[in-house]
């Protein structure tokens, strides 16, 4: 199990869509912001019990503004990324390519929905067949855009992965 993560809206929505929020159990703790919660409510997605809400501290509020203005991030992405900096978390969870690139500039490791599913497989939260099924559901059920070529590549890596 890995340590702490801050999640943006995307992975929560996508894992909820495929009924696999238990994948979040790979983390000791997951937090997010009230702004992300607002986005989840607008998308009619319930916040998983595992994920706790933390407010951005006053001294970090300007960072949210900088990220939204300088990098044109949405409020959810900017607040979640700022929370990751504020809390010095191990991982930032997002499927947003721009947010991932900006997190990299701040040396914050990112993982998206696919990475979370793969880690859940490696950590034996789900077996090979289940992992392949969930990856397929990302393409067919969830709102995450992913190409069939990438799906095929991911399934191939699951099939060739040697578990202990």
C-alpha cells in the first residue's frame, strides 16, 4: 500500500462509473478539496468514504489563483494540486493532461485512473480477469477518453505481469 494522495475530480468520477472505488484502498489516505466536492456534486457523483475533504490554508490560497490564471487550470484541478503541495502528499491523482504536466513542474508524482487500476491489480486488490474487465469498462462505460490501442497495450501488460 502506498501512502497519501490528493485526488482531482476525474479519477473519482471514472472509478465510480465502473464501480471500482475500492481501488482507492491502495492508498493509506486520500484527500481532496471542497472545490472538487462541488464538481462531484455537479456530476452527480458521491464522494467515496475513503476520501476526506481538507480546506486550502489561507497562506496557500494565492497558489490556487496562480495555477488557475497562469496555467489556465480549472478550479478543481488548481485546488487539488495546491492541496497536494500544501500537504506534501506522495501522489496527485488526475486524468487531466495539463494538470499532470504542471504537477511535474513541481516534482509531484501523478497517477490517473488507469494507473490506480493497475496498482490495485499489482497489490492484489483485484485479480487479472477483474483488472482486464475494469480496463475494458473504462473504455465502454466511463466518461474517460482512451484509445483502443492504449486499452490493448494495457491489457497486454496485465497479461504478461508476473505476480508473486
